[in-house]
C-alpha cells in the first residue's frame, strides 16, 4: 500500500533541498538523524557553524492559519526536546503544498493576532532568510553575508 503522507513529506524535503541549493553560496547539510531536516551555512562566512536549521512540512490541503499554527507548535516542541537545536540556531519552517507552492516562517516568531503569517518561498526569499538569520543576536557579529546579499540583489 502506498503511504501518501510519506511520499508528500519526501517530495517536500526534495523541494526544500532544491530551493536551498540553487545558490552555490549556501552550504546545506542533512544530519544523519534527519532532525532537523537541514542545517544551512554560508560558504563566504569564516565560521563553519550552521546559520540556521530548516524543518519541512508537507500538506495536501491549502494554506490555513490552523495548519500553520499546528506546524509551528510541533516544531517548537521538537526543538525544545532535540539536542541539536540550541537557542543559537534559529529554525526556519518550510511549508509545501500539493501544488509545489512553498512558504516559510521562523519558528520563534510571535503570532500576529493569533496567526503566524508565512511568506512565499522564492529564490529571492532565500537571501531574505539568510539576512534575517544573520541579524539574529547570535549572528549579529558576522554581518558580511547580509551586505553581500544586498549588493547582489541591488546589482
């Protein structure tokens, strides 16, 4: 019997990997445990520490505030329990739907009026994600990629 949920999750992870690896500046690692799905660092940075972690969720339904809230809650609970997640590594949640449309949000962002507003996952969004990760307090000492990213987008 075909496990459609497993196929959907596997496909979403492949889509996430494709988005993450389009830019050769991003170094993407998959921990053997699969938790988190990916660790992302930037080739231009001198430190080898992952900049952020990516968790991936797949849905057969369209985006709804309830699905997003449930995913954020699950990722936050897993992050608290997992030893690989520390407060120094922000977790970005990638959400994919049956039509291959992807969205993202930070797992530790607060809800706005009880809703977690995801943003569309595009090639340009990856630079925004990296810039936002660099701006987090743990990475604020190494802002060089943020400046490079802004220069590349402007040019």
